[in-house]
């Protein structure tokens, strides 16, 4: 899978998650993909939410791994 294909698949995964985040007053932005790590920025209500790490691991990371299985970790850069 090329770098562009990986980025497109990660963006697809984020599009699947985004409506749930928006419904809670937040959003998510892809910052970079470095090796097998995706760096994102939680925005709006998600940035200060007390459960954002759970959302990041259980929602965002799980969905991205479904689209791109070789991704090992998703990190929020806030």
C-alpha cells in the first residue's frame, strides 16, 4: 500500500467516525502518518472531553485499524 493509499484509507476511516464526534460538538483532523502511527487532533468539545482517550482508542484507533490493519497506534496531538 502506497503512502497516498494509506492516507486515503485513514481519511475514509475518519469520515466514518466524524459524524459521531460532530454530534457531540467535536471533530477530528489528520495531522500526519509516521511509520505505523497516525497523529490526529481532536477538536471542539472532543479536545477537552474527559473520555477523549477512550474515544481515541476504542473508536478512532479501532476504526482506522479496520481500514489499515498495519497501523499500530493513534495519538492525539492536542
